[in-house]
C-alpha cells in the first residue's frame, strides 16, 4: 500500500511542474521541437 502513495506523490509533483516547464519551453524553443520532445518522452515512458 505504501507503493501506491509513493506513486501518487510522484505524480502530484510531476503534475505541479507541468505548467512551469511548458511556459519555459514555449519561450525558448519552437513548436515543432516541443512536439518532438513531448512525443519522444511519451513514447519512452509508455513503452519502457
């Protein structure tokens, strides 16, 4: 049961950083690079 709480805590932290990271990415790189890196990270996370 502790494992679920750990996963929930990690997901809350990742969710809270999403807005900040998105704002930084939008101001520094173009939209095609954002799309590439978000797709790559999703692929690596889902098919690990």
